[in-house]
C-alpha cells in the first residue's frame, strides 16, 4: 500500500474544513497529552514509537479502515518509519511532513475586516494558538504582534503591494518569540513597545505615542494602556471599530496576570482595565485577540478568531458586575494553572538581553499557548 507526506498546510485545510480523519501520534504520552493537532472531527491513537519498534501487528485492530490516517511525531523521522511499517502491513497512510515542529511553525492569513479605508488580515499560527495581524491602508501596512516568521508578513506585503511602515507589540510575550525587532530591521518600519516592559534595544515608546497615524489621515491607531497580563500591556483601537486586545481580552477569557509573580497586584490592574477602560468601549467593536485556547471553540463562521465586544461581555461573567475582591480571588485561583514552559527565557529574548539560534528558538516555543487565565463555558 502507499505512504505519502502531508504538509502542515494541507493538514490545516482538513482541520479548518472539519474533515473526519484519524491521527496516530507516536510521541511520548506526556507530550501528546500536553499538545497535539486539534480539530472537531479528529480521532486519535497515541502509542509511543519505542513500543512499535518490533512491529505494528498489535495495533492494527485499533486503526480505522475507512478514514485517512496521519502518523505524527516530533520532527518526522519516527512517524515516517511507523507509516512505512503500516503501509507494509496493508494500510494507506500519510505522515506529517516536519512533524509537530512544522505544525508549530505554520501560520496562514485570513481576512477579518474590510471597509473603504482599511483591510485587516489575521495570521493564525494554528499549532501554537498565536494570532498576529496586518492592517493595510492604501500603500502602507501596520503589523500587530508579529511572530518570528517575519518572511510571512513580507510575502503578504509584497503580494498586496504595500510597505510595512509600523510594527507594534502589545506586550513582551511569554509563550513565543516576537518578530517585531527583526521585521523592523528588515523593513525600516518603526517598532513600538511600552518602555515599561523593559526592552533594552531601540524602539518607539508607546508611552509617547498614544496615536499612530499612517496613510489615510482618518486612520488612527490608539494605544489603550491595558495593564494586567503584564504591567505594560496595551490594546490597539483602530478607527473606533477594531480592538486588537493582545493578551488582555480573549474570545473566551482574560489574560493571566501571574507570570511576573505578582498575581494579586497585577489582577487589580486587570480589573481596572476591564471595568474602567474596556467597559467604555461600544458593544459592536470587534475584538481581535493575541491568542486563542481552542480553535474549534473560538473560530467564528467567517473563519477567524474574534468576536464583538458585546458578545464577549455576555459570555464572560467576570467582565461585569464583580467587585474587585471577587475578581482578584477568581483570577488568583485560575492563575495557578501551568505556566508557559521556558517563559523566563522567552521574555529575556524578547527583551533583548538574550540571543538564541533558530533551533533553540524552536525548542523554546514547542507546546501550546498558556496565556489565558480562565475560560467561560
């Protein structure tokens, strides 16, 4: 029977298209339980590769004959060998090209908004739950929270015939490496970050730029100081229509404020942000967050992660009617969940006090996003 490689891009098409298929994940049990390819119509079998070295006969009855089977491992090698063994045993199978490494690095753009002044693309990094954005206006573009895969933004800018002139980071990220500084160096764009986040390289301090205006004079990017997730977190309010909320507000939750070791103190900041600032923003504003926890639960009918603020308020009971004591108690309890692995190293790199190779960057970023503090159900 046949064996073929399936790319992360093709696998993602299956996930987004809600295709029914079967994943045979041959990583260690802990790695699989911690982080896997997720989707609505996927069935799974997880047996570590080392248990299959002597053959696959004992697992054949656990594999379907009527679904596409994809074998997955960390970097490809083990899954290719298991796929060959399954093929020899009579099954048509695929293996994920590049393994979970490739899945972690794959991102794709989807249009989320368009009017006569601006167009907005969301870049979904599906294996990591990270979201970044490009706001296009006439011949210029602003990039929000770029990942380290800077070539992806450059390719889209080239295709759209725009120049990237402004780059903003909503905060110093703890679960993935920012591409902001590198993208700014490659494009000559201005790179904005809050000075209070402690970065040691040159950037435009958002404390000094409440409004970033480019191209159409009506296009204003208003940096709304929204401390909580980190002391220097900001959200970007565009044309009174879109709120790029970073890790402050998610479709199903709020940003966790405990990564600096000051959960209660930063939770009070988060309360003030939600109850004093966000509460003044209109219900019909579209919230575009920096992360999501579950693609299936949070992607909307138009194919992107985002929702109107009024809808988010309704489904998140922490955003209205809570005393500061209730809010801080709830956040402190929720914040005891597992922290992003390697977050101290990732923050140090994003701050500019540490450097890593591409291979080290990959290892640091492996795993799911853990930046949300609680999710409503």
